DNA sequence: AGTCTATGCTCAC
DNA sequence: TGAGCCTAGACTA
C-alpha cells in the first residue's frame, strides 16, 4: 500500500496522538507477543519515518515497522484529524464523517468540525474515517500489534517487518538507508549530494537505482515510473550515463512529489489538475498517472503505446516515445 | 460469491 | 528465484 509519503503521514499521526503518552502494547494475533511485552507500559517518546520504515521510540527500545505491500495501520479513538495530517481534498467527507453526525456537511467540513469524539482512521492511500461507538474497538483481522493509550489506539496488520530494536540497531538501519528528504536527520543539501554521488557511480539502470532503498529511501514502483517519465529519461540508462543535471533534476522532482504526497496523502504525479480532471484522477487510478498501470494505452504526451516490462521482478511502466 | 492483483520486503532454496 | 505475508480494492459472474 505505501510508498514513502504514507509512512511519513503515519509517523505524524503517532506524533500527534501517541508521543508523550504511556501505552499498553499487546499482540492480539500472538505473533509479536514477546516484542509487545518489551514495549508494554512504556512512554512513547518519538515517532519518525526514514523512507518506508517507521520508527516509534518507547523510552529506550524502538518499534520498527515496515508495511510491505499490504500492511496497514488503523487508528481509533480521540485521534487527530488535523488537515495537515489528513488529506484536505474532500475524500474524508465522503466516506468519512457519515455516522458521526455530519451528514449534509460540505466536502471541506473536515476543516470546520474538528474531530468527532471517537473515530476510526484507516491509514494508507485511501484514508477513511468512520465513527466508532466503543473504545477501544475490537481488533479487526489479524492484528500483530495493538498500541493503546487512555484515549487512542493503533492496530497494525500484515506488516513485512515488526520488531524491537535497540539504539545501535536503529543506527545500523539508518546507515543502510539512502537519503530521504523528509527524514528528520537529513540535511537537504547533503541528501541531494548523497543521491547524486551514489547513483552517478553505478552501472545499474536508473529504473533499478530509484527502487534501491540504499540509493534513495522511500521511492516505490509508482513514483519510480512517474519520476522517470516526468524527466523523459529511459529507465534502462545506467546511473553512470546520466548527466549531473539529470540526476539532480530527478532528485528535486522527487522532493517535490514527496512533499505533495505527504501533504495530500495521495500520489498525485500529474501537475496542475483542476476541476473535473482532478476529480477523475482522484476517482480512477488510470486517470491519475502518466504511465503507471497504463500499459498499451496511448502516451498522454506523444501517443506511443505505454510499455510494460519486468525489471528486477517488479513491473516497469514507461513510454518508449518520450523516454530516451 | 469468488478471483485477481498490488504502491515491498524477507527468507528459504 | 519464488513463496510468504494473509489485507482489501477492483473486477467478474
């Protein structure tokens, strides 16, 4: 479900509603019973994301979570629905506040009504908020970890990684990850230099390098395809064959798209969509991107059929007409 | 109702 | 290289 932008939003949600509070930590599913016991009863002190990795500090030990392809967090209780945490484009109004006494509110009611008393928020690309009547609500599905405070609860399902790390291990993780412009420790200028340095001395194709989390942390299959199209760069060209300007251009476009993703909660990779086109893009994935999931369809820019191939076991979408 | 697929990574072989 | 994770939306019937 998530590329880097979603994980940063989840880290924000933990900062808003969990940091500074003491948590009861359990593993309703049982698979994380030992780890949960290590964290149980501690105060949550920090919440950060590096790339797609979430790091929640428990006053000593750190919970490390990677959602993989379909992991998800559910938040419930008196949780923040601040517009800087939730999307401000009206999605929430639709599914959202129904049942919370806001029927008939306009789409942007999220700004004016504030949080309902009790809310369940499903994080991810399609964030939805619904009212809950009981706190804490029963876990839904196979909940690996439940983090419960007096007022809020977070449930984790289906992660690829869920483990407790000490400071040394957190440091090792940060070391093996490439730069992330939204990570707290990252100097913006240094991040760009690290990316350019690393990519420019690799003979691997740039389409592969952008997915390599040690080259740049947080890019996934959608952003990879869209960034390369926007830059009109053939995914097969080696990093070492790209000019300095091309690499810096890719990095700066990533910084921009990531910021948009963190603020809106969606991967909007076509700039400047307004009105009906924007609504269509929000409704249909096929209308949202330049090349992602558009194989066989005519390129929006040149009309050439969008190509699909496998690169390192992942689907690569690109335009043979535009990307040279 | 059932089938397919997925924005990702880890581990076994 | 392929299975597992074991969710959930999109799609088919």
